[in-house]
């Protein structure tokens, strides 16, 4: 392509930005899907319900042992 320049591909919008414009029922549906995936992954790893709840609580509260810290 003579004389043109190559455009970098756009990076996808952050998840929060993609979800911000969704109607409430679609947002809840996406959240529900995410929770189901999280639970399925926990089951695959052999975590108990209590272990999963502890991980979620620690992640939300920013407990030092949590891998990602508090949510923004």
C-alpha cells in the first residue's frame, strides 16, 4: 500500500467499559455467566464451597493473601 501507514489494531475496551452501557437485564445475564464459569473452575480445581467463598471474600476485601487485591 503506497503512501499509507499501517494502523495498529484497536485494543478491546476494558470489561467495565464494555458493560457500562448494557441494560440491567443484560448486565445481570453476563454476571451470571461469569459466576457460573467461576464455580465450574473451582469445582474442576476441587475447591469446596467454603474455600471458594473465602477466596471471593478475600479478593473483594483486599485481604493481603488475595492474588488480585481489591476490585477497582
